């Protein structure tokens, strides 16, 4: 197997554009790519550009009628009336919406192909991660579900078990829904509770359909969670379930809208914690899937601060050349941020001062605290899912 990592990138990915003022601003992708270049991260990966995915790929996870509707709206945005989830405040219509969305799918499927065939050990598509798109409608800024298409491609090649871990602040509802009845796909979502955040789903009791019990895993956290408890939830639920599932490929989604400066959610994480989650998931891929790791971007609306740093870290980790959190960001990049946003970009690659060691995470073996909202969320999920995998609820 090659040790080379690849990253999906080309300027055309910035054409996924809902217009001025929309949170899903394409500049976040451009700034990520610029930061990767400035720090030399792109020197350590193979850059891969793609064309748009053909209909036969899109219809592996979407209804033909939906794809046809998106193509019609793409040609005439005035035709969008919200029927297919497009033409709303969340998903405005724009000319070329089909092509730009299908390009993301093509990138994610290519990332999966390269990892499965051994052309790349790890693959990153930070332009992807559109986890809210459903089989028959767009939702939550997402038109086509590129993650589901990549997983479906793997299954079609004969992969028997794919594990998907989603650390976006929003529940990974679209990916879960598409594979809810498929025992070959484990979906794990670590998210802010649907009681306080879109899409209002993702409960511990949602564990998979008939014949696939235990393959949907949901950790619904209270708002305001900070670094250590969030990483504790990831380590205490996602990691043991993924190990028990024994996947052949690990697929992860790294939405960074858990950041404390994100305007659309209520978590309190630093980029340092998001970086550590990527490090841990990378290590898990080597532990359980012979290193086969496909990683995506996702949400993230602190477009000049958290997003470029989090996904540059992700790409560098995939290249086996992680960037220390204390690294100073080149002034040329910060000045470009000022040019496009009116304010200087962040000075360092982390938020925490002079951090050298990993953030300390209390192991579950140290005990369950029923007074902690995070621990109660962890326990609810462990009680719902762990027995289905032969795991102990109380102990590691």
C-alpha cells in the first residue's frame, strides 16, 4: 500500500456558492487551500482535481427524480420553489448548482477509490462532507450527499464493513438515513443535541433498522461542551464501537462548527481539540482498517478563523506531517484574510497558549459522573448500543 496521501482540490470547488451573506461561504475553501500552500502542507500530498460526477453515480444514493429536478433548477434557478429542499433560505438556488454539487461527489468518490485501491493510504476532501442531503431532497446547505456516494462506491466494490464517524456539531442525519437498514455500514455521530440545534434528530435510541441493530450510534451532547469532555465522548463511545465493528475502511467527517466562535451552534471547542480528534481518528484508522482512511470537511462557519486551520490540520495529519498548534501562521495569509474580510486572520494554528502536549481526556475507566450532562449523554448511548456489540456499558 502506498504511504502517499491525496487531497481533493481545484478552484472550481468554490463555485458551490449560495450567494452573499450565506454562512456556507466558498471563501472558507479558498482560505483552507491557501493556508495549506503557505504552510507547505500541499507539498506533502498529491493534489487531485475532478470533473462532475455522472448521473449513474448520483443515483446510487439519490432518487432519479431528485437528480433531474436539481439539474432543471441548475439550468433555471427561478424554477426552485422549495419542493426539493432547494429555493429556501438554507439552500438557495443558483445557476450551476447541479454541477458544483456533483463535483463534490466526484471528489469524494475519487478519494474513496484511491484509498480502496491502494493508490493513497489516506485521502482528504475538505470540500465535501455534505451529510444532511437526503435521498430525495436537499437540506441543511447540502444538495448531494457525497459521503454516502463514497461509502456506496466502497460497498459496490465488495467492501464488507465501512465505519463512518461524524464530529460535526450537527447530527449526520442524511448519511444515517441512507444506510440505516444496512448492517455493512456503521454510522457514529457526535453532535449537539437536537433539542437545541438543527436538524433535531440523532437520539441514543436510534440504533439502526431491522437487521442492522447497533449500526447507528448517536451521542447527543448538551450545548456549551468544552474540549476535554467532548474528546471524552469521542473516546468513550466512537472508538470502542468502531473497534468492535472491525471496519475495512474508516470514513470520517470533520465539520468544525463545534468551534467556540462558530455563529450557528453552541459548543465551546478550540481548534486544538478538533486537531486532536483528527489525530485520534487517524490513529484509529491505522489500528482497525490497515490505515485506510477517507476524511471529509463539512460544516464550519467561522470561515476565516476556525475552518482553514482545522482542515489544514486535517490534511497535514493525513500526510503524516502534522502541524504543531504553536505554529505561527504566515503573514501573507493573514493579510489575504484581511483583504477579503477586513480583519487579520489568526496568528497561530491553535487557540490554546503554547500547547505542546495533547489535551488531557478523562478515561471512562475513571468512572461515570451522573451530575455531568456529557457523561449522561455518553451513558445513554453506551446503554443503547454497547450490548448490541458485546461491549460492557460500565467499563472500557
